C-alpha cells in the first residue's frame, strides 16, 4: 500500500514537470511574436529619430546607400505592389479555374493525379522560380516585347504567380468540396448545367473562402523574396511600367544584406524600418483574410 | 426558341469547361517548362566532381560541397530543435490546455498569424536576436534557430491536426487501465498520430531546406571554401549558393546554378519520398 502511494506520487511529480515543460514550449510561439515586434520597433524608432516620417512616406526618392541620402519608401512600395498585383493577375484566375475544374468537372481519378502535380508547384523553392524567371520567362518576354529590360517586374510577377497558383487553388477547392452535394444534386435535378452549378451555386457559396484565399495570396506575394531579388532588378525607381527594372521592399532588404552592414549605421536601421512596414502590411492582410472567413462563414 | 436556349446553355458549359481545364493545364505546363529548363541547362554540368568540389571563380571547377555540407548541418540542427518544440506545443494545446481559456485562444491565433509572417522577417529577428543579442555570430547555430522559429508554426498546426484525429475512445480506454496521462500520450496518442505528424514535419523541413532569404539576413555567406566543423562555424547553404551563381552575368554560372538546383530538388524529393514511405509503414501498422 505504502509503495503504491509512493510510486503514485512519483508519477504525479513527473506528470506535472512534463506539463510545465510543454507549457514553456507553447509559450515560445508567443515570445517569437513579441520578439519580432520588439526588435523591429526598436530599430525603427531609432530610424525615425534620424529620418522624418513624412519624408519616408511621401518622398519618391530611395537612395539610402548613396549621397545625398534619400529615404522615400514609395518606389519600394509601388515596386512591391506592382509585383503583388501582377502575380495575382496570374495566380487568381488560374488558381480559381483549377479549383472549379478539380471540384466540379474532373472525374475522381483525374482529380487524384492532377492535385498532387499542382502541389509540387508549391513545394519548389522560390529560388528555383527566380532562376526560371531570369533564364526562361525574361528571354521569352523579350522576343515578344523587345523593350523589356534584363531585370523586370513582369517576369518576376509571372514566376511568382505560378508559384502561388496551388495556394489559391487548394484553399478555394477545400471550400468548394465542403459545399454539400445535396445542393448540387438539387440544382442538377432542376436541369442546370455544370457551368451553372459552378458559377451560380458553388462559387457564391464559397465566396468568403475565395476572398480570403485572394487576400492571403496577395500577402504572400508581398513577402516573397528570392524571385524578386533575382529577376526584378535593383533599381528603386518610381514607375508603373512592368517591363522596367524595379526594386521591392524584400528585394532591398536582401540586396543591402549581401554587403556587410554594420550595426548602428543608418543602413542597418533602414532595413529594420522597411521590415517593420512589410510586417505591418502582411499582418493587416492576414487578419483581414481571417475576418472575411469568420464574418461570412457559410454554415451547412 | 426553347431548344435554342438549351443549346446555348450547353455551349456555355462547354466553353466554361474548356476555360477551367485550360487554367488547370496552365499550372501543369508551367511545371513541365520549369523542370525542362532546369534539366536542359544543368544536367550536363552535374557529375561527382561538381558535388565533391568547393566553389570556385572558374565555373568548370566549381562545386557544391561546402553548400551541401552547410545545408546538412543547418537542417540537422533545425530538425533537432523544431521537432520537440513543435510537437510538444501541439501536445500541450490539444491534450493539456483548457481550450476555452483566453491564453489558449491567444496561442492559437498567434500561431496562425506566425505562419503568415514573411520568411525574411524571421531573418531580421534572427539577425537581431541570435546574431547580435545572443552573440552567436553568423553561425550555423544562428541559421538553424532562425529556421526553427520559421517552421515551428507549420509543425504545430500539422501535429495538432494529427492529434485531433486520434479517436477519444482510445484515450479513454488507456486511461481506464490506470496509466497516467503522459503514458497515454506517448503510448497511445502519439503512435496513432505519428504518420500525420511526420508528413507535416517533413513538409515543413523541406520548406526550410529551400529557404534562402532568412539565412541571407542572418548572414550566411555567398562564398565559403571550407567545410563547417561545428555549429559555430560560418556557412552557406544550397539555395544561397544557387542564388550567388544565378546573379552572376556569365552563362556558365547559370548552368552550374541549375546543376545546383537539380541537387536541391533531388534532396527535397527524397525527403518527400521518405515522408510517404514512413506514412505508409505506420499506417499499415495501425490497421
């Protein structure tokens, strides 16, 4: 009796230690978020002591490493937005089309083979897409439009669009598969074609998920780095011509980090300020996506 | 009139079928073109010399050995850190925590948010926290810790899904035999959830293997002509080496970049194959 008691206590002690360890593990994710916000804010606040916030958001000149130094983030912002919009022009129709095909048209065995193939696209590292953009898409664009520059926004956008097709497709398709078959059968019984079922029933029913997928795809494109670092160029110019060489926020961060930046210099702080802006934009977009899903959730 | 209506609707359907089929085909064709481009330019340059040589200024002598070693070191450490942390967190969230408490909700929201943070931002965190603050310098350790934070949310979410799928009757059956909660978890819940956990974790680790941006921020070098001998050594990894070669103007370097891409993709494919084999093996055992 006594020994049983003892061993029970031993187990209880062990159990409670394990719970505490797991609790610490779980808290690391909270600490990660706090650390991201603190480190970004810390350097960004110092940055804005030296650079006026008005110049940062209104000036159209970005030359932080050249004299005279200019810290207008607008060229980076327009570059980033151009890439994000461009890649969404590719990824949204293609991804949504694939989702509709897979959930409404494809026979089961076709679906089973095509889906994993599309998912391979999502597993290929972004560096490979960058290589593809530079060595395949850009020369192709050049033969069609000779004024295309070696590094340009269009080529990077197309490659990035291809990369995020599977993301749009799988998020939308998951939602479409969740639409109860009874609703489809009812529509077919009324004489609807597959196209009518897809566009008048399935798509409207899954609109919130599709919207969220679009926002997430856009956010992903804003934060993507290696494709733009390789293929979009390093010229922070205020332009909306997709055939020009540009620079994005992420492209700038990589470019400046390839040199040896010393802690405490204005260049070092600039990278953190740009990172803080990037973090803020993607954070707002991810929250928006979540809000869209929660707000317009279809319950069956 | 009526017939007309039906035939026009049928035509519309056929056209729409063509459009969505084309959209699906676009992705597949893009994948084929991408693979062809890589193999066309790189396959000729890929041989044992390439794998066993150090990088060089001369493309015909350049190899990928130091990047390969750096990748293996970095990913090895990342696995060591991220699996216990990620799976442990998932166990805590699914098995121990009170699901209705505000802290749990905050944790869950936080994890899904972290999954959406751009990888380059993790690089900035790694630079400020591991490289500067903790003074680990531009080492393999700093890189591995950064990648650990990057892929942890993915591992947590995948493991949570796997643990959720364990039938409650199994847990109760085990507890009814008088064993402790932790013994139930290690003896019943984890073995059942293992295929799902492994698949998710291997996908997350393949993602880490292909990441370049956060490691560039942490300060992995573009040119390393020695093999790392410990976690505090400076390093480069395959994706950064490929990036370095891709950004050079000479055509030969583009070719060895694509040879490097082939090596990277073979590694990623083998990782995924291992995931599939493990999953099948454990699934059979459960059945």
